């Protein structure tokens, strides 16, 4: 995907109008439009400004994969996932390998992300993960 297409999609995903995005980085709407249509080049400095504005990494924009930087909510949820996996391991009195611990954490977090996508206000519920954690760490 060309960079100008990725930039437009990232702006739209961030919920910004062309005018608001242009204003935020200090250029005219016309200049911003030329950048998003591929009529003008995007400098490294401008790319970094846009990445910060859209709360994504500059490399994600270059690769065409618009992945948001983690928010405090994301980091809080990740902490909860690690804690519930560790608590379940302690409860089961097992000593899983680091690979199994990593797999359990990543799988529970993936499930949590699915819940958040379906309902952004969903609360973290450790009980819904006990079975999957046990299946992974007892293999």
C-alpha cells in the first residue's frame, strides 16, 4: 500500500478531518491533501509528526500496518493478564516453561482484546480465562 494511502487511512482511523490534522502539524489543508494523494513527498520529520499525531509508530505507517501505540488502558489490561496467569500457575502448583507462560499470557491477552473490540467497556474477568490457562500450562 502506498504511503499516501496509509496516511489517509491513519488519519481517518484517528478520527481527524484533513483540516484538523493539517492544523495540528502546522501546514495548510492543501499541502496536507497533496501529501495524502501522493502529489508531494513525505519527509522523515513529517512522518514522525504524523505518527505522533495518530498515536502509531512511524514504522507502522511505512509498512502500511496502522497499529496504535498502547494506551494506559492497554497496559493496565496487560498487567491484569500477567497477574491472572501467574495466580493461576500458583494455584495449580505447576512450573511451566517460559514459552508456556508467554503463550498463556499472549493467548489470554488476545482473548481480552477480542472482548474489548466487541464491548470497549467490558471489565476484565479472570474467571473466563482459567480453563485456557490451565490447558496451556499443564500441557
